[in-house]
């Protein structure tokens, strides 16, 4: 989608540090890392948020979830990781292209701030 920063990353119109890519999914390093490993895992299809996922997105979103463990393993996260999908204003979703933060290599806090 025009004017979507993550679509531009997916289309290689702007640079990013991509660590995984296939026909449906891209994972790249977050510009403002909150942990030693902080990736954003995104579907190549533009979906604005978790609130916009429809049955037609089942294959893409299911595929993405099966890739999480592989991407985590590639980052040596055998000790664990956190997957976060900020959705909407109260969760501080700033980029309106659904993305999963994969955070790891430090002890997480609970509850999150
Ligand atoms: P969220 O608050 O959940 O919408 O997080 C959006 C994340 O996207 C935030 O952690 C910073 C990251 N981000 C924003 N713009 C860019 C960019 O151009 N490149 C990369 N790699 N990350 C970005």
C-alpha cells in the first residue's frame, strides 16, 4: 500500500536489515530495539492490524505463525522470547501494517508497562 512504511520495506523501496524472507513473510530488525534481539515479523500482504484480519488471510497469518519458531531459532533464542502485536491506540500501535515484535536475549518483565 502506498505510504505504508512496512510495504516500502517489503518492496525494498527503503533499506532495512532483513533477517528472513519468503513469499509471504518478512522479518527485519526494529529501528528502535527494545531488547538485544528485536525483530518485526510482517506479512507481505498489507493488513492494517489484528482487528483487520479476515478469513481470507488465514493462509498468510497461519504461515507467519509457523515461521516464528524458525526465525527465533535463527536468532539463538532457545531460552525464550516474547511475541507482541500492538493493536490500536491504547497499545501504542504506530505503524498501521500488522507486525509482530519478536523480542529476546534478555529477561522480560510481566506485566509489561
Ligand atoms: P508499534 O508501536 O507496535 O507500531 O511498533 C512499530 C515499530 O516499528 C517500532 O518499534 C519502530 C519500528 N519502525 C518504525 N519505522 C521503521 C523503519 O522504517 N524501519 C524499521 N526497521 N523499523 C521501523
